[in-house]
C-alpha cells in the first residue's frame, strides 16, 4: 500500500505560498516521472495493510533532482527536503527521513529504476541541447517557459535510448553517481552490528552478480572493465 499520489498533480497546498518557475528543471523531472507506466514504477510487493510505503514516483523525483546536483548523502537529501523549495514542490510537501530514503534506493527494483530514469532523462536533455554532450549533471539548467516543446516521456525515452544504456552516459552514471551513492550511504547504514551485516550481505550479492557478468565479457580491457573496477570498489567495503 502506498501513500496517496495523483499523476500530474501540480497544484496542492503548501504551508506557504510558493510558485515554482515555469522554466525550472524540476518541472521536466516531474512530468518525466509521471509518464512512467505504473507496472514499471511500482514494485509488485507492496503490502495491502499497515503504514503506507513512500510512493516510488515521489522518491524518484527527489532522487533525480538531488543526483543531478551531485548530492548523494541520505542526511543531506533529508535536509534539502526541509530547506529547498523545488524539492518540497517535487515531494508534494512530504518529508522523509534519511533512513526511508536509503531503504528505498537500496532495493534492487529501485536502484535499476533510478539508473534507467537518470540515464534516459540525461540523454533527453542532451538531445534537446540543454546540457553538453559530455555532461552528466544538470545543476542550474533552465528550460524555456513553454515546456510543451520538450518531449520528456518514458515511452519515447525507452524507444530512443534503451539500446544506448551501455554507452558513455550509462558508464558515467556507474562511475560518478553509483559509486558516490555507495560511499555516502555506507556510514549512514552502519549504525549497529545488524546494520553492518545487512550492508555486507547486500554488497556480497552485488559482487556475485558482477562475477557472473564479468564471465560473459568477451575481451580483456587494460586496467579492467567498468564491471571489474566496480567489483574492486565494492570488495573494499566488504573486506574493511
């Protein structure tokens, strides 16, 4: 069961009067996430009873926004939800603890969804000339007031960019974003012996998956492939 969430809702009462500028990148992020089909967005494991889970659409909007600004710490994201007005607009004025944020993005479903959404959205920005071809981050990017001229939808992104997921933008995501997320989350998760064991188990599972993928690689790359470098990086956390 998830919190109440209405696709396309842009009008809701905040505790203050705030109107997000029409040319703010947060509007494109919001429209893009709202175009994602429910069967892609939602994980088929939500409990029907109990406290509502954080809605994936809201969490994804928040994470796309903060990752584009090179912010990865759950504590810093929690603080931005209190202090950053575009963030509060994207979150529909919900607040989340860093525990909730980290628990969401650690799941296998969410981590894959976040990566695909980030890569698709970044490539769409490049195609529209809003960021440079070698850029990954969009801090300060502004769009024209007529946002209708931009076709930022999930369906179009999948059709146009899915085959390119292994290309430069995807590799940069792994090197610059995913690595930073692991580094920032690690000290926030290790607050108890139980938390340490959970983190080590999750990293061990990721390493096993990388081992299988590396076996399928057809050629040897000097210095190691992206997967091999990532495996070395993850192993450093498990062995420490």
